[in-house]
C-alpha cells in the first residue's frame, strides 16, 4: 500500500478516493484514432488539453519519458496513449510517444508523459492541478504550471 501511495505522491489527497470511477478514461476509439494534444485557455493560462478539451497533466515523479504511475495511481491518472498528433496551439516538435513498461505507447510533451485526471468529469475541469504537489498542468511550451486556479476548477 505504501508503494502505491508513493507512486501517486504520498498522502491521501492524490485522487485515490471515489473520483476514480467518476470519469471515463481514454476510449478504445480515441486510442485507435490517436491522441491529439492542443492548447486551451484556462484560469491557469494556456494549457495542454486533449481533442475533447480535457485537461492533460504531468507527474513530477516520472523519470524522463518513463511513467512512475501504476496501479491505483494509473486508475486515478489514466495515461494519454496512442499516436501523438499536434492540435491547435501545440508544438509538434515537443510531441512524441514513449513505450512504457506496460507495453502502451504514452504520449509525451517536451519529454513528459501526459495524463488525464479521473476527478475531471468534463472538458474544462482542472481539478487535478497541484494534487499532492506532484500533479500539474503544462503550458504550451511544456513547462509545469504550478499556480493555483482562481475561482474554481474549470476553464473560464
């Protein structure tokens, strides 16, 4: 159990609660058609999102392009997998994929694996921002955005 919590950042507020079943993960159709990464305006500035406008996150415990999130962590923070495609505002030169130990090809941006958060139930939600002080959204340039969202957890 300690290992699973450590993989998610330690502590109980990393999304290990009931939120894991509240939101869908990447569907087989999305995986088959690829994974588009785009940029959307949010309360945190311009951040990375998927083709459906769902916020994408980075995990500071990842080692380079290799995910450190598995087990319950991966349930709460599903990886963005498939063929990477640059959408509006995303820099194609920063977009890639990395083969993970589970055999999936995870989309990376500026070398960081990308994830959804199960606690984000609709496009525009940014409920995963700052969770455990290890999960953060990314800017269009690939930098971690460590600011707190003002006025709630959704896009304006």
